[in-house]
């Protein structure tokens, strides 16, 4: 009888990534629970990247890059921020292009690369809603769109929890630009996100993937505010875009607070959703 634990190294039919069967299986876990360091070499210049209100750990993004691309793959991040996606691609031997409204974040990314000894990937300062007009993005199609968009006006609100406890309850918007998706209300944000990705998808290879981070807002009487569900419903309307499921990132570095005590239930949100879509344009099916 065949040993079920004897998994071949890399199946020759695997055109998605360079993972073995065992690595593939581990990457399918639905919850990623991490506590990444913010100091020393494993912090990847967090002291610079933290100028962005919500910098993602490059190690987390590297895990996603490894699963959804092969070595030498090409990745687009239309909300590049402090450049965590671009850093992850550099670490994993992939090329990438980042786009962001903010020249300040572009400068932070270049400073991070200098600190880490990395060659900067192309970082374009511009509005991702006009992605097709950014000639500098090049003609090479992308294998993956990996991005962490602003979650409606979440960062533009007064802070609770740890920031408030430390006396830093003021809002921390990504930018002050009216074009910033992070300064839009809930429904305007969804419309703008759809426009961005509608323009980006034609640059994605058939059967390529879109992987997108999001976080829910606290519910109100008017709406459930499960932003991840509304994003899925909005993006499924784009031709050829197929929702494949989600993973949950549990960030163990977040502290817990007695929100609502002693009167009402208010959840500590210590997780984010990683939404996964596959692009299957009509001509490729």
C-alpha cells in the first residue's frame, strides 16, 4: 500500500507555485496566527514603515506571494502604502509594481529599501483609479494582485483601545487627499474599490489571483458593517472574477480591551480577512 505521507516534492502539473504537496497543504490552513517582531532584522525596518497607519508584515505577504506565484512572478499592488508587498516580492525573488497616491509613502519605501539593502521595485505615485493611464506600469501582465486597501473611513475616525489608552486617540488618515479611498464613506469606498480593480484586472493573467486584505467595522443599527462580505458581493459583479474563499489573519500582537463593559457586547477585532479571487476572463474559459 502506498504511504499517504510520502508526498512527491513538486508535482509537474503545478503551474501556480513552487510548493511541494506538504507545503501546499500547510498553506491551506484557514487561520494564520502570528506575532511578528517589530525590532531587529525580523522587523524589516518597522520603525520606518510604522509612519503608515497600517503597515502589513512583509513575512505575512511573503507567504501569500509564495503560494500565488512562482519564482520570477510579477505582482501588482495598487495600494502600495509603505511597500510591504514590494518588500515581500524582493525577498521571494519576484518582481512587483506598486501604486499609491502618497509621495510620502513612496519615500518611506525607498528609505526602507536602503535600510534593508534591497533594490527598490517600481513605485508609481498616482491614483489607482486611473491605473490604465499609468504608462510606467509597463506591458508585462501580472500573476497576482496583492493589496491592502484602506477600509472605508476606518483610519479617519477617532481611535479606541490601545491608542486611546496611550493618549493618541486622534484620527490617523492615510492622507488628507479627497481622492484617498480611506477618506470615503462606506458605500463610496466600495464603488471606488470596484473601479480600481475593474481597471487592474485586464492587466492580470488569465487564472491569476487577486488577494485582498480587509477588516470589518463594528455593526450599527443601520447596517451589519461586515465589510468583507460587502467587498465580495461588490467584486463578484466584475466580469470573470470568481470568489474562491478567505483566510483569517489573527494578529497576536494586538491587546484586548473591555469594550462595552459592563453593559454590552463589543468585539475585540484581532483578525483581518484575506479575500481570495481568481480571474477567469471569458476568452480563457
